[in-house]
C-alpha cells in the first residue's frame, strides 16, 4: 500500500472521530455507563471491561494508558497507523502527497512542541468560559495575562498552557468552544506530560483536578485567597504532572485530590493517593464535587442544566455487602471442612461470614482482639476500587486460589504466633475475594449480561477434603 502523508486536518478529524459509533458499526461491543461507554473485549485471559470511551478519547484503567481514536484502532483492533486514519475518515482524506513504500520504513519526523497560533483577541473563548461554563471573568483574565489561556486563530478553540519551572510553555491542551455539535479535547502534539496547566501559590496546599475547566470552576467557587494556594490540572488521570509539580515545589505537603465524582475520578483519586503515599506524602485528602465535576456544580449554582454525580457501583456494592456481614459461630475443630462446605454451597454471604469468623478466631489465639466490626472496617478501608478489575471468571479464579492457599495453611501444624497470624490473613483474603466476586455477580445481573458457562457459579469445581 502506498505511504500517505496525511494532512494535519486529516489526523485531527481522525483522532476526534466518534469512536463509539465506529465500534458499533463494526460489530464491537460497547456498554453505556453514565455519560461514558465501556469497551468490552476478550483476549487470552478472559473478557474485560476496563476501557472507558468518551467521544474520540479512551482510557484503559487496567493498564493505565490511553489516547485518542487512531491509537485505539492500533492497540485493540490491530490496524496499522495508515489504515486506522483511513477507516476513521471513512476513506475520505485530503492528503495529496503519496509515495510508494521503500524497503526501509520512513523515519518519523519528530517536530518540536509548538503552541497553536494565537488569535488577535479571545472574545469567543471569553464568552464560552463565562456564559457557558460560568467561570469568573477575573479568573480568566488572570490566566490570560499569564499567557496560560488564549484563543487559537485557526479554529477559535480555547488553549490551556502548561509551563515548566522557568515559565516556558511545555504542554498545551485544546478544547472546542462550540455551543452545538460534537465537542472535543486534545493535547497538542509533542507536549511534555510532566507539565500541565497550573498555578502555584505560597502555602502548602496543592489542589489536583482532571481538566483545566474543573480547576477554573473550583477557583470560581472558592475565590477567597485563591492565589495563595496551588492548583494543577492533569488533563485526564495521569499522575506525572502532579509528581513533577511536587518535586519542583517541595513546600507543597498537603494534596487535595479534586477529581470527578464518577467512576474514573473515584478510581483516579484512590490510585493517586496510593502513589503519593509511596512517595512519603501523609497529608492527602479527597475533596469530591457534589455533582459530576466542579463545573457541573457551577452550572447548578447558576440554574443551568447539570450532570449529577455518578456513583462507583462496584465499590458501593462491595462496601454495602461488607457492612451487612453478620457474626457467625464456628467449630474450631472442623474449620477446613466447614470452609469447603461454605464454598460449595455457592452462598457468597455464608462463605464471607465464615471466613471472617475463622480469621477472628486465629487472631484471638494469637493474642489480638479483632471483633467483627473491626474486621469489617479493615475490609472497607483496604479495598481499592481501581485494583478491583476483571470479569466474574477472573474473580472466581482469584477466590479459588485464595481458598486453596487458605486450606493449605489450615492444614499446617500452626505453632508460632506468626503462623497463626498468617492463617488469619489467608482466611481474611478469602472473605475479600468472596465480596469482590459477589459484587461483580450483582453488577452483571443488574446489567442483564450473559456470562459464559465457565463463569457460571453452578460450574465451579468442588473442593474435596
């Protein structure tokens, strides 16, 4: 096939194509969840639903990577770069320069990062941000004077600029200002993702957001002494810009995670909290908007139509199931046999309650009082929704592995305190895996999905004493 030099307009239109419509027209499975979609695909390890799609943008929460439509076709559908662009454009591209492929592939030309050309004024952007997004004119003017917000001359989009420690532009994100039709967001080519749209004040507080408009909306909502604080927009849920900001500003010790109040934002907050904790930060807080994001709260304040918060159904189901666990009496002389019987009954609640009670029993022998309420708090506090991925089959496999390990530990002659605590932990893991599986089964029933026979509880292998 001849090599095509696509125009910038071709690449722009391909990357902002409606990815969900494309997938549906090609027989791929997508599922609407709130205001986004999930791409359902199967590989050698099973069926997955970790990829969320919004317009032409996607993010794989399982592998923590994402991009736009062209890259999606390459990553998940096996298209070449050229075929991806042509498919997304429906075969209609404006590229005129075509040359045959030589024996050696053409070397990619890496262009330096360049900001889009600025318009002579920013009337459209100013009107969009104030009238449609309700952001304070004073806040917009502040960032405009710092050359961090402006209007591009070609499409009249709003450009948000991220600068390095010397004030040099290193990154930019572009957002359309259309009041009708399909909107888009895109990062300027060759942006350095370690830098992002931000403001740095003099105190110890850093507020972290997913997008520049969220950040500006929050400042509009809470304007008192706002310039004393620090703010940064990640342009998604990537942590590199946050880590770089903390590295360059060592006085920042308090981090407020202000990501969206939806599934992606909730998972991002938990993941970032863990990443920051590993880096030694101890003052990490979650500050969630009451609606889907901070701009939706601004819309609500001004009486405009707004999007409500989207609960993380999997997390809420898990926490609710844990909270409803009851005390169970066990026979210390037949824990292994009763554990197998509880598993074979396919009664998830019974298995979880038995595992928790058995774990409490071994901790008590080891000299630790761990009543049910304390055990339930531990399950709730240790649960990480961003790590709770996979299908029913995957989670059933994890439960089976946890049960096998637990039974092996129970059959060892436990003598030391350390042995007893290890046994308690293995039984605790069984309870955790059981609750995760039960939550997934409930979700699947809720969405009326049909699972394969391998994923059906009735086909579980039975453990024999």
